[in-house]
């Protein structure tokens, strides 16, 4: 059997769709205590304790401490690993430049070092914002459907 609202496959004996909470029979619709309540509020209480929500503050702090950890915490593991690899590569390049050139020896190398430093700070700040946004998105979808978005 399939839900007429969201199209998810549901067991034949089910009274409500496990994905969106839509009643699957007239009896279930009459017994639904959330009937007539707009969707975000109608379903969030049914799933409130089913899966834990992610802390947006913790996601941002983890990404602040180490690039990519906030994304891994929220469940976007490939994205988090991409940020980690990017951060390690940029850190390695900057460290290598300092060891090879012994500081900022010429103006061309100095400009390159400053540009790489600015890029790494921009990526780091974007990483923190991205983890915060992903945690909010995760929580919003979880409240509306009861299922994590990814």
C-alpha cells in the first residue's frame, strides 16, 4: 500500500503513514487527535521522542574546533570528510611554505601566503555556518516528518 499524500510505501495494516503521518483509512482520520491542525504542528508531537534532535550549537562548536566535525555530527559524513581533507591540505601547504621559505622572504611568496591564509579563514567560517545550517535543516525535517533528512 502507498500513502496518497507523500507516496511512501506503508504496511497494509497501518492506520497512518510512517513518513508523513497522513491517515490511511477513514477510521484513522476520525480518531486522529491532530485532525484539523496545520501540518508542522500536527506531526511533530507524534515523533517528538522517536529520534533525538541535533544541537545547532554543538554542531557549530565542533566545526569551530576542527573543520568538518560539525557536518559529521549532523550526519553529512562525506561533506564533513571533504571539509577535513580541504582543511588538512591548506594547513599542510601553509606549513610547508613556512618551512621551505623560512618565513615570508619575497613579495610574491608573501602575497601567496596571505592569500592562502585568507582562503583558509573563509573556508573555516563557511564550515561553521554550514554545520549550523545543516543542524537546523535536520531538526526542521525531523519535526515535520519524524525521519531524518539524510
